[in-house]
């Protein structure tokens, strides 16, 4: 079995960057090369594995042995006394402690990993610093038992180790592995973290052969303080696996740098070769386009993100009825799988005529013949386009609009040569546009529903929830939909109480009646509010009538004196009779003084008719 060479990782320092480590430190990292630059005075060599631990670490961890030595740090296997488990402890090289950028990047790695919680990303347990410098305590990933028998725990086992030992992986195994690695990297990107150093030695395989992405030493958080972890113009890459733009300026790398790394991992897994010697012909035909696009020198020509690259790989793995002919002069029977020369019209085993029609021009062709002899349409590409169209229709029917938008971008790789292919593209584009509008409206509805619930505008929230369910149907607002009727009733009761307090009897009564229409005649609380409305409204009317009577009586009594003065003794008998009862009121002790005072005010001796 031909073994692949181990490609060193190169770190290129700009002239103004921190100086390289001394020879003593470089000796511990045979796979890392550094281009020389002005250097600070050398520090003492790294102490033995056991001596580095501080008293604090000694109290919690038992250092067993050194298991790795990288460009920035050294990794030790240790046992956690408290939890009785194996851990990996990573320390910054003694020679790197004088470089503030390397120290900041070491802490940056810890913060980047701490922000991630994914089954295929190594987990971080602790971060600290003592007299020997900073350290990270992380998950120890034990390799498959067969890789290191008679050893507990088993030694770490990387993807590079697997390929070196067993040879390149099969296409199926590679696609399965890459699907998990892509999912981990896509998750990291969703957490605003890019790895920037994806390579076979940074993919650990656990006891079950499942991948774990490790070594975020070059990771970069996509935030306002990125520049603090990467010197402007600093160049960092692992030859063959680092994206070309990292050679110019590692600080400018984005998610597409990891797309390049994933393409390089896939190429290595299938061929066993370093991707710096990339040749499309080394790959199976189905993988050539996805990998070539991932490894494009111009990052604008790569897949825009990991999700798109992963979907392209998934499409490669998807079944197809179009089989490439064994040789260009044969066709394969789809019923009995017999390979027949193209000169034979009928299958020599089962007699099938091998007839097919071109998806573009409708011309007669044979099953298994990739290109139409009439219009040149690629039968495989047209079939994949139709499969994509059917899948999108099913997703649209299932109202999975996010996936429709995500997968509709796959049609960009399809090049129609006629009206039939253009109709497929138009249908996919139309579904993508509808899905985008649906996604936008769903997001708007989520915002409106939450705001209306906060504003107690429950009726409109109910309408929006009904529209959301009709558009999506994911039951996101099932709890709110169930709670809103009770909230409406309670809100209406509160409004009725406030209206009663404000003496707005009509509004309070209307709200109570509307609530009873919903809750029914058995709603005692609302009925009590309605009775209170009627009682208080009746009391208010009684007070108004009594007040009006008192005012009218006062007006009657106090108008007697001015009437006598202005009408005098010749006043009509009817007026005199009208005011005769006033004389009776003068006999009432409480009113007598008021009546007499009013008479004196108007200059009359008395108010009676006598």
C-alpha cells in the first residue's frame, strides 16, 4: 500500500509579527515550519511532561504522558481525580509565552471551542493559567481499540492515521464521514466560528469510528475584535489544506476557507494524496465537480458555504437510474443489468429494447446512454434536475420552506440546452421565490404574534396564528392558541372592572355581554360584573333624579321672594297660589332662616302670598 507523505504546516510571519521560537522549541514540532524573522531572546527548553503541572493541576489531575506536540502547544494525557475520567490537557509552548499574539490565540482557541456544543466537535472542560502559563482541559478522544491493542485508554487515532494504515476510504465511507464533519463545521459557522485549519490530523476518530474535529488553534470568531487574535497580514496555512487566501492574509479568511479545507479532506480520504497535488482525474466522476469547486483558488468561485457543499455531496450519494456505460460502445439493460454492445437493439438476455426518450428533445435513445445523440442533452444532469424538482415539490407540499430555499440553489449547476430544461429551472426558481416569501411572512407573523400578545391584542393574534398555521403548520404557537381564549375572557373582565370604576356603564355592559356570548350563561364571574353594572347604573340614575328634585325644590323656594317683589300685591291669583306652600316651609326650623334671609335679600317682608 502506497503511504502518503505527511505535509508540514507552514506558518509565515510578517516582518512586523512576533519572532519565531528558538531551535529548542522547534525540535519538538517536526511537522511545523516557520519562516525566520527577528526573534526575541531564547527561553529555556520545555520541561519534562510531569514537571509542567502546577500544584493546582496536581491536586485535580494526574499527568500520565505526552500525546501530542503541535505548532503552538503540547498535549498531555491526564486523569481527572474528581470525576475519574481521562482528559487531554493542552499547554502553550514555553517558547511561545513571550509572544502575546500566540498567547491570545491560545485563549482564543479555548473560547472558540467553549462556544461550541456538537457531538462531532471536541468538548472543552476548563481553562486556566498558572505559573507555567495557560492551559486548556478538554475531552480525550480515545481511538478504536484495534488501533492500539493492550492499551488503556487507547491512543488517539486520526483520519490521517486511518488512511495511512488502511489506505484510501471508499466513496460511501468518505461521504458518510464528510457528512458528519460538514455538519460540525456548519454548526461552528452558525456560532460565528471558523476553523481555518481543517486537515486529516485534526479529525480524530473515536472508538466507534465517529469523527471529532479538534485543534481550533487557528480558529477565528467573526466579531468586532477578530483583529486581536490575528496580526494583519499574518499568513497561516497547512500546505495543501489551507485555503490560498490564507497565504496572503489569514485575518481575511471567512467560511469559504473551511469549505476549501473540507474539499481537501474529501480528496485526501478518497485518494490518500495531499490535495496540493490535486487532479480531478484522481476522483470518481461523481465527486469531481463538487470537490473541484470546493478547491477553487478564487474563493468567490467556491461553494458559498458548508451547507451548499454538503448538499452537493448528498446529491452525489442520492440514487440515480442513469448508469454510465461500462465502455462507450455499450449500454446496460435496466431490467437484467446485462451490458450489451450499442449495435444490438435488444438486450441479449431478456429481450428489452432499451428504449428511452430524451428528457429535452424527446428523441429515442437507449437506457444507460448518458448523452442524447440528437440534442446532446446529458441524461444524468436532466434526471438529477427532475429529481431535485420533485423533491422541492414534496418539500413545498410539506411546507418546509427553509429546505426549499436551501436546496433550490442546486439548480445553478444545471445547464439546460433547450426549452424543456429551462422550464425545470423556471419551476425551481418559482418555488424558491415562493418559499422565500413564505419564510419572510412567517418571520413577520412570529414577530407580530408576540407583539400582539404583549399588547393584549389577542383577537388579532388569533388571526395571525391561524394564518401562520395555514402557511407553516409546525404548531409553534399551539400553546398560545390554546391559552388565548382564556386570556381574552380575563382581559375583557378586567376591562369591564375598569369601565365600572370609570362609570362607563354602557361599555362595561357591552364587554360583559360579549364575554357571555363566548363563555355561556354559566360564567358566574362575568354575570356578577353585569349585575354590578346594572346596580351601579340604577344607583347613579336615582342620585341624578334626587339631585334634580332637590335643585328644583330649592329653585321653587328661593324664587318666591323675587316673584313677590317684582309682581307686587297685584300678582295673579295663580302665582299667589303657586307660592302659598312656601309659607309652610317657613315653619320648618331648618329652612325658616334661609327663607327669611332670601326675603330680606330681595327687600320683601315675607315670601308667602299673604
